[in-house]
């Protein structure tokens, strides 16, 4: 009887959607990697971002989320890159 | 040499004070002269968990402000000769503690020959939590297998690596995770983050895993830290954690579901 129940449990596992624990893990991994990147970024990042936004707004109508500034280090931690993305509004 | 250990977590209610009390008793039992300090000014609770609430006359803030001597404020534990408690103030607010004041008390305790000073941090990341971690040599980050606790632990690990004296001096605090309220049966069902999940997310190994168990509440009800309940799983898990902090290698226990044998199923073992 125990054997049969085990078999049913195993089959149920194969069939089921991802467990809530694995969902939790995925969500946390994204959050933690983001916060660790933010923590290593220079202090001037938020100010830089808002000033860039001001300048761009003089020329193009963009919303507040249009400017993304990311600070990245390469694998060896030597080369530092400031990755700036500006999303322009749709033409139509 | 005195070692300062902060017990911290960011999130409240994960078991900081419970763990501080048990680790302090465990270190004392292992023969180390130990003092445990409640940094939660305004919300004193360590005295209750340690079972010495009726013997608090002077507190940590009184010592910092020179209103009482260290000797007057240290409460000697009734179970261990080499264990002392320094209670938090119940009436003052968190600004009653200063960096210089805390440093002086820690130096005076070191001069008294303490082997370990445990700092029981308040929840949050405000002044009390900051002061509890600032002078630490080692940190025990108490974490539950639950999303908000894990995220807050990551935040605390970031602060330990940047806002402490060791970090400012270009050194590193020794960091440990202490996983509490662990329920192997729920992990097996995929309902709870596993030890490996938490270790992987935070990039740090656990120094102990304390299973969720009814004895923890029973112990705090009676003011006897759960580590003194040698028959309980939680108590034994804390004993193992203390041994690991002292450098011993021990395998993890109570981390898998006990498969009941035919015999115990039949007779309710």
C-alpha cells in the first residue's frame, strides 16, 4: 500500500505546477542581485539620473521612467561601465 | 581576547532574542565567560527570555550615562556562574545610546575578562540596530525560510559589509546565517525555501538550522532558553550551532523529515 501511495505522490509531483518555494526562490534571486548591484554603485547615481532626465525633457517629451542608468563592473571588477538607456516615446 | 558577536536580522519576529538567549547560555555552558546585551532600548525583552526580569535594577542606558556602574547593572545568571545579562532600558528611547557610550561599555566588559559579548539587536535598520552591529567581530544573521526575512537579511548583510567598524578599517566581519523556524516537512512538499535555497540566494552558509518546534514557545513562557531543554530538537540544534561558532564541525540535524518506521507507526513512537 505504501508503495502504491509513493508512486501516486511521484506522479502528482511530475504533473504539478512549480512549487511555491521555487517561485519564492526565483523572486528573491532577482531582488537580491538587483540590490547588490545598487549597493556597489556610486552614490551619485540617483542624482545623475534625475539631472539627465531634466536635460532630456528640454528636448523630448519623455516620462520619468524613460531614463535607466546602470552601473556595471566587468567580471574582474576592473572595468566600470555606466550604461545609460533612454527610451524615446512612440512616433504615433 | 574578547569577541563581540551581534545577533541581527533586519526583520522582527524571526527569533533574534530567542537565539541570543540560547547562544549566550550555550557559550557559557561551554565554559566561556559571556555577557548578553539587549540593544532594543524602549522594548526590553531579553530579560524575560532569560528569566531574570524581576532582577533588573539598572540597565544598559544607565551605564552608558554613568548613572550606574557596570557591576551594578550586570545581572548574574542563576544557572551559570559565568553568564551575565545587561538589560535594555524600558523607559528611554533609542537616542539614549551613543557610539562613544557603547564603545566605552564594550571596552569595560573586555577589561573584565569576558570571552564573548553578545549584542541582541533590535529589529529594523535604525540607530539601535546600527550600534549593535558597529563594533562586532562576528555576526549571526537570524533568518526564517520566508521571502521578507530573506530579503531583509540581504539588506543587513550589506550593512555589515559597509557600516561597521571592521568594514571602515578595511576588514571583514565573520558572517553566519542561523536559519530558524525550519520545517523539513513543508520543504519536502515544496512549500518552504530549503537550506540550500537560502544559502544560494544569500551566498552564505548556515551555521545552524533550528527546526520549528513547540518547545521554543514553552521555553520563553518559563524564561528558560530552549538550549537548556536538552531533549528538544531546537535545543540540540542551538547546541550544535554554538559548537560550530566555536570552530567545531558538526553535521546538520533535524533538517529532513523523519521517516517513521512500521513499528512507530503502529505503536505511535
